[in-house]
């Protein structure tokens, strides 16, 4: 279906929509880059090299135990699980694979019904077992985890489980003991840059080196977030600059936070408070994001190490109160008061 828009035209398909002008340059695509460029083979994954080698070896030998992938978001846990499944089953992977997000379906009834019904039936093809992927398994209730433990025992002949979680400590010990545990870590800058460079080349973007640094700092090692930041920036212009990326990232700029803390350490609470309010309102930054920026900036302050330790402790207390529901600006003012007292030597 074609529909004219001014001098250009609109192309529509079932999967995505692409707007073109004068039949040549692409202006916008609605396809999400995190899915469009999701790695499909072990060799395409970046970072986690030791984990990839071990999991690939297990997959090749068809000797997969139950797996537990633990680590921060955006480090490749779900992607690796999908690669394992597609490598094992090929075109029939959907018939032999069940994915559940434990954050949405976390009760014992889900384990008793969906999981057990899928696990008890035999697989299609040459692989003797199916795979169930439980994303965010640390959100399962303790009762659901107990039921899952029994299911893992009873149907190990016909089913393997891959569990993904942010914190393995929230998974009960009986489940952990039944799994091979792989601990993922945040990606390094070189890994993020390698992955984003591949996307930039495919999308014909011009990315200057400083932009990769800003993208990495904004993502904090989360590859999914870095990709979303790049796509958000590219929607504005194909020429990716550090300044353009900074407008997309909703983080407080280090130089602004430094001004806030310098006023506080100099004993000028009023100016420090006004600058903090200006930063939060002008940049639309949340209290938790400000806390993270303050925590990073503490170690650059010209004060004694003992004072830095105390201020870091106070920052942690403030962050906890904000997470628990306290008013962010009031708590941040209290934190600034601590910096003022530290500057006065009290």
C-alpha cells in the first residue's frame, strides 16, 4: 500500500513501517534496534567470553544441565538462552521452547499449570528434551520456587530449565544446587563500542569517538540501554555527537553536580540548594539519578579520605530513603546539609 505524504511516500508492511522521501533516503523506521540487531549466533555475542565458550561447548555436546544465568540487565542473558535454543532445534525451536517472565507470572499456579504441562510432553526432533526459559526468576514467590524444584526433578528426562535473574541470592538453594550457574558481568567499554559500531555501520550513522564514551557512561555497561540511547539519538540526526547523546541521556552532568557540591563544601547551603533544584528541573532528572551522580563525584572532591567515606555512607542512606518513598528533594537537601557540615569540619 502506498500513500503520498508531501513529496515523499509511505511504505507499509506487516512488520514495520519505513518513511522515505524522494524514493531514496530513509528518515525513520519503527523497528526496535535491540531486536533487529540481537545476536543470533554464539560468535556474535560481545563480552562474557568464558561463559559463551562453556555454554557453546555444552550445547554442541547436547549435554545441557539446568542453567542459571545471573547478572545485571542488558548483559546478554536472554540472548544467550535464545541462541542455545535456536542452535539446538533449528527451525523447530518454537515448538520446543517455552518462555515465561516470572515478573508477570510469578505464582505457584503458573508452575503447576503452564510449566508442568509443557515439561511433561516429549520434544519434537532429535534433541531428547525441551527447554523452558524463566526470565527474572528471582521474582518467583518462595512457594512457586519450591514447586519449580519438584518439577525440575520429575521432568529432567524431557525438559531442561534456563533461569535468568539479577540476583542469584533470591533463588532458593535447592534450585541453585540443581543448576550450572553462570555469573554475567556488566560489559566493558570495548565490548559496547564493538557492538554499537556494527549497528552504526548497518544504519549508516556517523559516530564520533567521544560519543561512544558518553554512550558507555550513560548505559553503565548495559548493552540494551546503550542500543536504545543510540537509536534515540539517531532519530534526531545520523551524525552522532557527544552533545547530541547528552541531550538524550537523562543523567546529571558531572560539571553541574560538581558546582552543587562545591557550593555545599564552601558552606553556602542556599546556593547549593538552588543549583540542585535548577539541575533537577532543567534536565528533568530523578532523585535517584542525582544520587548516582553525587556518589561518583564524591571521590573527586578535595577533602580527606575519611570524610569521603562518611559522605558515601550518607549518600547510601539517602538513596535508600528515596527508594522507600521519601520526597527526593527533601532527602537531597538533607544530603547537601551533610556536605556543608563536612566542609565546615563538623
